[in-house]
């Protein structure tokens, strides 16, 4: 039968590889935790950038819609002015001439 010291040595020899594997696993987990924390930090920054870009896009869309509305209003006013000018030209054409000549008919 083996002595107490021999048993301890046998157990230490059997446990030593397990301790090394446990240490390797611990260092791997710590490394992965650090990488995970780095990724989370980067994701937070990216989310802030996305939100910032989203608000910028909404602001630009609002400004674009306002400009479209102004453009439509300007087109309407131009059409009204063209209609007004056509009416005035018709009135002038149909008016009696001051010199005593008759208007030309087309």
C-alpha cells in the first residue's frame, strides 16, 4: 500500500493537468470578456451615430418637403401670372384702338 506522501504526489500529478486546463479556460474567458466589452462599446458608439444620422435625415427630409412646398407655390403663382397675362392680352386685343383703326382678326 502506498504511503500518505506517495498518495499526495499521485493526486498532485493527476490534478496538475486539470489545474492547467482550468487556468487556460480562465484566461480564455477573460480574453473573451474583454473582446465582448470592446464590441459592446463599439456597438454603443455605432448606435449613437445611427441615431444622430437618423435625426439629421429627418431634419433634411423636413427641409426638403418645405422646399418642395415653396416650389409648388411658386409654380402655382407663375401659372396664375401667366393666366392673368393671357386675360390682359385678350382685353387689350379686343379693346377699341385709340387711333381709329380696327383690330386685326386672325
